[in-house]
């Protein structure tokens, strides 16, 4: 007889689920002739007792008594084209090393109920990182892990960012990866986990973080496996006041698949082409295959994945990779999938951030259904392109005009009604990857990325991002003047890892830049205008290399004036329009951070006085000292 149907009902979860007395198993394999479950609990014997029962929708399901937490299992699928083992597409954890069997898992992590609340979207400041290369204290033995990131949480909280955006953490099959070639969507990457034998030292380290917060310690058993270690990272991040966003890839899967993956899961005849692969179309993207969004089961697989990370891991939001591929290569069903995805997950937790990457930038991606796709925010490239162009041009050994007008036009992309609807920043993982574009410090002075020219221009570029409209995003290392490109291959390109040793050794230039970022982010929190909708470019001059803009809170005021200056000399008495008469405090001057505290700082002695001389659309103006390569802020 086939496996029992005890505990089986229409809402039985997909995959393997522990229940009273055993576990239920369910998978979708509509064209399979037979599907078995083999594992520790039945000695991997493929017989009638291991056979699942098919329903009318092509789901195979059954109940197996005596199944326990962390036991191993696989599906054995007999199809029209082949037969053999398959990993559960919904497996929560995989045995190490890869490829290996699935582990049935019970939800047993001891969360700290800290009362953390995901911040409002306009308060987000995102820090993007790659788990495997962000902090790597155990090289050459092992790359970075979830718990290594956790050890840097006090540093990141002190920096002033509010959200960590982890590059994709789902299981991938290659030795190194950016993460965009995942195949096992419910299982965290095993290379990002610390092995049981190496846990004691890590338990001691993370418990120091808990001691500092005055809360209960972890036991070693709490942190076994990649599933609980990722949960620990989220738990600890929340204790430090940081949201966690996952970068998910719902447009395609693979790169490499392997015979036991979701690829051709029901083992149809491969001679029929990629359309027989069940979950995918014949359209390729980034070395893998685009999902078949015409099938309700495929759409549900991806939506359930998002819901799973929200409920199981308490994630605060998602960055969705290349939604434009879902729309274009997934037509005519991709747009509807996006609407179903955002509507469903918003209903589960309205405060979750849904951040889309879509090229070319399309404001409809953040419009609500039925017209829009329903995402909250979208990545934009206008400011990034413009500021990188200006900084690169400024590095030329002359005083040529800069495209400050184009930079001003990029500050608020067309078609967006709220400033938090778009995410911007001068660096990200794509742009500064090995062999692509330089990091900001090197862009500012290609020959000497630690020169005054490089440092001062880097302050202007990042300072603009942190004061302009939009949600700002920093890429790992940007805050301490990292000038090297990066690579996920930490073996072949160990020379491209972040220079944490410089901070540890007290590198003055790195520490000064870190202070600059930290104090500017503190000012962003203090001045509500920098997070509000009120914005207007008030003055731009290409020849003088000057840009000024006004930020305010609509209906309240709280005016702030931001002025950028990218000439290589100081201007004195430069007339700038201001929105009110009287004294304006110079609340920020980037020149202070040149060999902090800069004894020779050029500035305005803490304030300027605006008089009734109309200029730049205001009724008042003042003469301002603009330091070379600087960003200034004035407030009432």
C-alpha cells in the first residue's frame, strides 16, 4: 500500500512538514508516473510504503510515521524521460557538503521578543553586503558566514544605517557566487554557515552581543545549521535596531542545475526542450532559465517563498532582482505575478518593504494594482550615473565645466510622487564588481585614490546621496573609503576583500571618512527635512561647479539648504538664495573631516546671515564660503 494519507488535506503544506507522530510530504510533479520518499526514517527503501498518492492537480502526498527533526530525505521521481532522486524544492535546509540530501526541520529557534518594528520607509538607509565576502576572519579556511556578519552588527548600528540588504542567500551550486544563480529557494546557502565543530567560539562571540543588550544567551544547539544561523543574524540585527532585507531572484533560477534539482522535477522527456522542465520556460537569463509565470503552481512557489521568509525568518523586506525580466521575458503573465506577489505579501505584513530592480526605470512598478505592480520602492540609476560622471570629470587636471545641471535633474526622477519611492546611491554590487567600474574614491583620482582630491570628492558623492531625495544605499566598504573593486571569489581575488585591517590599525584617512558618514547619518536622523518630501533645486552653475537645493517638511518648514561645490579652490562670498531672513547655522561642512578636526578648515564660522536681497527664487540671500570639493548644509 502507498504511504498513509493521515494528516493530508487540501491545505497540506508543500515539502516536508513535521506533525504529530511523523511528517507529511507533498510535491508537485504532474507528469510523473510515480513519486517516492526515501530517507533515514524508512532506510531509503523504495517500495510501496514509500510511494506517494497523486491528486487531480498533480500533487503527490503522504504521511510517514516516526519522522524526526533533522532526518534526511529525498524524493525519487519516476518520469517519462528518466527516473532518479530529486531534492525537495521546498526543503528548508540541506545537508553539507553540497550536493546532498534534504533535512526535515522543525521551527525551534529561540527568538528574543525585542518588540522591534520595521521603520517607516522614509527612514530607511540601506547597507548592501555580500555575506561570503563582507567579513572573512577565517580565511583561507572559510569565507564569511551569517555569524561573521552578526559580529559586525554593533559597527553597523553605530554607523547609522537602518537596514541591511543581504545579497542572495538561497542555496547555489557553484563554489563562489554573487547569489543570483540559486536553485534551492527555501534553503539558506550552506557555505554561509559555521560547522557544528566550529560553533563554540562563535557562540561565545555572539553571546557577548546579547550580554551587552542584557538579554538571554544562546546555547550551542540553538545555532546549529544555516537555518538557525540566519535566524540568529536577523534576531541580533533587530536587537541592534536594524532591519534585514533579502535579495530574492524570482525572474530565473540557475546557472548550473544538476540532475537532482528543481530542473525537470517531474522528469519529463528532455527531448521536448526546456518547456518540459516544469518550472521554467525556454528563455534564458544570466545563465539560467526564466520561470514559467503562466503556471499557477510556479507563481505560488515563489509567493510562498516570500511568505516563508517573512514568517519563518522575520525578514523586514525584499529586494527583487530584475523585475523587468519578469515583466518582459515572463510576458504576458509576469506583470500579473508581480501584482499577486505584492498584494499577497502586503496582506500578510503591511510594513514589509518591497523593493524592485526594474530597467529602464518605470514609475508604474511602484503604483498600486490594478495598473501598477504594487512594489513600494524601485532602484534608480539617474543620480548614480550623474554623480559618477561629475566626479570622474572633476578628476581631470583642469577647471572644465561639470554637468551640474544634469546632476540636478537626476535628483528627483520623473514620475514619482514621494521621495522614498526610489532608492539611489553612487555604488552597488553590480557597478563596482571586479572588472567593471571603479569605486568612488578611485573615480575621484584614478592614480591616487587616497589623495586629498579622491577623499574630498568621495565625501561630496556620498554626501549628496545621503542628503538628496530618495532612500540612500551604501555598498559595503563605501563608508570607510574602500577603493578596490570587489569579487565573490575570495580565493582567487583575496586582494579585493574589504580592508578591515586599515580600521583596526587606525588608518587616519579611513577613520576620518567613517566619521564623516556616521555624523552625516546622525544629522539625517536629526533633521526631518532630509527625510521629507519637500525638495527644490534652487541654483546650479556648471562653470562654477556649484549645485544648491532646498529640503523642507511640507506644512511645517524645518528648512535645510544643501550646497555642493566641486571646484579645486575655495570660493569666498558666493551668493546663495535662502528661504528666510536672519541667521542660518552651518550644521555640516565636509571640509572639517579632512584630517579631522581640520585645523585649516574653510567655512563660515558656524553661520551666515541672510538679508533681504532676492536670489534663486527666494526673497533672501547670503554670501557663503564654499570650501574646495565640499558639501555644506545650513539650517535655521
